[in-house]
C-alpha cells in the first residue's frame, strides 16, 4: 500500500511541475506586440520592451528555481531524506511533540538556507536590473532573521499545539485544531498591522492635509468611518506601489505605501481606496474570512481521516508510524485538491474585484481608477496580455484590460 502512495506522490509532484511549466510557456508566448486601444497609452515603446524583458527574465528564473525545487524534493523522496531527518530529530528526544518540532525545524532551516541564493538573485540581480530593488543587504539579512524568529515563535507554537492536540484527542483533534486556528486567523486579521508589520516597516499616521481631507470626505460620502490612515515606508524595499485595507471593526486600518502617494494624484489615490473600501462595504472581506474558516475546517476533517494511517509515514521511508511524516505525505496528496479549491477562490476573488471597481465607479471615480491602475502597471512592468489559461490558474485579480473594459461598461 505505501508503495502505491509513494508512486502517487511522485506523480502528483511531476504533474504539478509540468502544468506550471506549460502555463509559464503559454504565458511567455502570449506577449503581444500590438496592444488593444485601451492599453496603447500605458507604455512607450522602450518601456514596453522593458516590461517584456522583465517577464521573460522572471519566466526563466521560475523555470530554474522550480526545476531545482522538484529535483530537491525527488532526492528527498527517493533517498529517504524525510525519514533520515526524522531519525535525527528522534535522536534528540522521544517526546512526539518536541521530536516533530525539531524535525520540521531542520527541514525549514535547510530549505531556507538552500533557497536563499535564489532569493538573493531575485532581489539583488533581477529586481535591481529593472530598477525595483531598494532593499539593502542589511535589510535583507534583518528580514531573514526576523522571519526565522516569527516562524519559530508563531509557526512553531501553532504546529506544536496542533500536534499536542492530536496526541491528546486523536479522532476529535480536528475540531479543536479548527477552532484554535480559526481564532488565531481572526486575531491576526485584526492585529497583524499593529503587531507584525512594525517589525519590518515603519507606519506613520497620514498627516493632515489635502489628501487626508479628500479621503475623509469620501469616507463620509460612502458611509465608511475612517479613523486610522497610515503611510508605510514601502520604498525601503521596492519602488512598486501598493495600498491595502486591514482589520475588522474598530481595528480596521487603511495603509498607503509611500510610493503610492508619490506616484499617484490625490483623486487616483482616493479611487484606489474607494476600491478597497468597496471590498469592506460589499462584505467581501467578511465572506472571504468565512470561506477561509470553512476551508480550514474541511482540510482538518479530511486530515483526521488519514493522519493515523502508517502507510503515509512508510511512503516517505519510515519503518513505523510518525505523525510528522504522515502530515507531509498528506500535504503532498492533498495538493491537487488544494489547487482546485484555489482555482474556485480565484474565480470568486476576480468577481469581487469587478464589484469593488464598480463601487468606486459609482462614486464617480471610474476614470481616476483606470488612470491609477495604468500607473500601477507601469510602476511594476505588468504583463498587459497574459494568457487566459495563466490568468485562470494564478490571477486573483482580472487583467488590467478586463478591468478597464468593465469600468468603461464594455466588458
């Protein structure tokens, strides 16, 4: 039985790799030389060529890094690497929770160290070449160390608690784990910007002035109370612009990247915020959270049906049952289902984006939203003509062209 599971895992990993490579190839071939009228004024010829080159470079990089990842995992599978590191962890302690945490810690740090050169190349070569990178070596190293610390404290804490629940309750652990993780997700959605973001970026309240007045005026018009508007120093790492809405209830917060404020006019910034506020007013934020909680519960339930099967552990080279190995095997087997769920969530997300765009348009910000989207595309060298299959598989937002047509009433 475990041999069959092993074969299925290998087949899934290879199939996912091939599908991703095919989609990347289709997308790379879709880069048009003649743009639709609605997109013709975004790039001049030099800028458009630069955006094409940026896409090609990233596509080649994805091929190399993706192939490396596949080879690494295959070596771990065929050479019994997972079972080998599990034996090392077991040598430190026989306690199931601590042994599992040591095992996952070994995998995390080895994986992160091995993949760091790819991250360095992406940041300091590719992003630097195309004028995006603002990250210093010091910031990169500090980000890495802070990321490790958060992974140990938060990731290790959650994982250890889930493993402890399993050994305490076995069949019913999925319910307790679901409740605990859902509660943590809600907590983080409310306090992430207060607790985690300051570790990496400086956030300052938006100063009084024309921009804040314009945002407040729109908030009154839309029936949306805006108290917390912050500016984040996104330019510390990248020249790309962004804005986001976070939190629930009294903890909701609007965050503007300083690059966004520098690149866009006041009307355009308000249009972007009108879109983000639209998500909240139209209950997209709430519904997405509910769907995420339901999805988490389904995953935990399915996990509870299989996690006790020793064949999962043996498929990864163990001689007997090991919770941590069964968890990894389950994750690999569940991957196709996760992908299908992701496709449906992307469809749902793209529909929400259209509705949020229409919300902004209903307040007279249609043209400003279009011009802001165009500027944001320029600042990130967006591929203006992605392949439809690639969009369906990976895009949580409609393409720029689709959004412009919809805002203009032509979609």
